[in-house]
């Protein structure tokens, strides 16, 4: 089983509580207007990698990390592969928690069928809903106010206070494979522009859905 992988970053603190590994997949059928990652819409973007290889790379990281966050692109467009990945990861790292971002609404996902359910049941926390640039985000993990945060498991519910009280516009600065700087986080467009200007980075071409 393969997954279309765009990038991995660690340790990340802006996409969930604690120090995490963040994984972005490529390919998105949602294509929200104003998405910050239109380069990840194409289903042929990124690299096609076996789930076993991705799992091996993650397990080579510091086991004291707190969890994994999966974004994109659209994770639920690759639900079966990512569900299998998280199932195997939970066996190897039972202390980790799992957070998944999606452009689909929660009601659509719960009606999504077996493949979608294989990923949904592995998520402790889900951020769901399409990005709407007309509705500024009011939650640390929601890029627009229409998006909803769901605490799906007891482990997820235990994280609620930490997640809800996290600062808005939290960011991490990462380096891509080509050496370019990457700004990671759920950041309002105006705040993102100010950060880019302060750091001397290239300004983003579009407002943000999720990074």
C-alpha cells in the first residue's frame, strides 16, 4: 500500500499539543479557494511512497515525541493508506496521539464508508471543514471560523484544554529539502504576511487553509 507524500517535519509545536511529527500528503479534491497549499492539490504531486517506508522513517524519530499531525492536501483522499499507517504507528508508539486535518465536514466523513472510517477511527482529534477565507479563524487549529474541532477519543478529550488554550497564530520555522524556509502553522493571512516580512521570506501567494 502506498501514500502520496509531500513532506515531513519534526519537531512541530504549532499543529497540536507538544512536540510532534507533521506529515503532509499530496492530492486534494476539495481545492478550497484561498488555500495556502495549492501546490499540493495535484494528485501527482509529492512522491509515491510505501506505507512501510513512511512508517520506518517515523519510527526512526525520537520516540519521546508526543504525537503525529496529518495535513495536506487532503488526508481523507488517501484514507485507507493513512488509516493503515496510523494503525501500525499506534501499535509501535501507543503513547502518541493523532491529529488529522480535513477539508471535508465531519458529517460527510461519518458517512464516508469503510475506507474513510479506517482513518477516522484512528484519529484522536479531527479538524474538519473547508477553508472559507471570508470567515477568519477563532481557534488555534482552525484556519476559518466554520471549521470544527472534534475530540473523538478519550485520549483526544484529555487534550482539549491544551488545544483550546494554545496561542493563536502559533508557528514553527522549518527547512525544506531544497533549503527553503517553510512557515508551519495555522496562521491568519495578515499575521503570516507580517512574519514573512520580519523574517525576510517570500510572501505567500494565497491566504491559508492549513499548513
